[in-house]
């Protein structure tokens, strides 16, 4: 009887320790909520960065366009055309 009690106590200790190691820790709902909250925060930050970059590009394009218009698109000074003679009489008289 004494040996049976010892064997049963040893088996029960082994059984209980084996069951405890197989139990999985299930995370709480708060843990999942925090994960979702962090993901949403990161997505919002990324979206804000994309919008800020897009708005900055638009503003820079507007500034460059305004600067070009203020400078004048045609800044090359070409010489004026020479005056055209009124009639080619002086060429016609020499030829005859």
C-alpha cells in the first residue's frame, strides 16, 4: 500500500507538471487592442507623411513657376532686324 501511494504521488506530480508546461498563455484582449492601436497610429503617421510630401511638392512647383514667370521666359536679347528698303529700284537699274 505504501508503494502504491508513492507511485501514485510520483505519477500525479509528473502529470501536473506536464500539464502546466503544455498550457498556452492566451494574450488578453487588451494586448490585441494595443496592437491594433499601434498599427492604426503607424498607418496614420505614414498617411500624414505622404500628404505632407505631396503638398510640399505642389508648393515648390508653384514657387518655381512663379519665379520663372517673374524672371521672364524670354530673357535672350536678339539684335533687331535691319530696316528693309522700300523698293528694289537700285537693284533693277543696275541690272539693265
